[in-house]
């Protein structure tokens, strides 16, 4: 999962830290549905950037559970997995995507 990764432009996310989300915008509703249907259950989280649209670094979030409501909104229980660097910014069907490169942390003894 490093080409055309869906990017949720919202807040800062960190590995191992839970990130609950309330999804109501149509483009992000589509993005979450696709993440679930394809089975990846993952997407990137980046903060906003006024020039590029979103930051060059972010964190992959893994969806642990989604609660869908009748009006189309959903509550997503996600948790941070891995940090990444954006190689190429792009868009798909109204939401941002990116080609990414994972950042490997050095293990501390």
C-alpha cells in the first residue's frame, strides 16, 4: 500500500495512538467505503498545507471498526500504524491521494 493511498486531510496522527473520526463529507464517506470494500482498511492522515493541500509527512491509519448511520455519516475507530513521506500529491473522486514512502524508525534497545 504505497501507490494512490487515500489521504484524509484533518489532524496529526501518530503510530499506536487511536484516532476516532466522525465522517460526514461525501468525498470522505466514499473514501472510507472504498477502504472497507477493498479490504485494505487503511488510509493516510495528513495535516493541511495552504500551498500543497496537505503536508509532505503523515501517518497511516488502520480502521478497526466503522459504525454507519442511516443518513450516510459514520464513526470510524482507527489507530495509527506507520509514518510516511509523500512522494506525489494527487486526487481521486474529490478526495486527496498520494504515492508514499514509509519511514523506518530505528529501534531503541
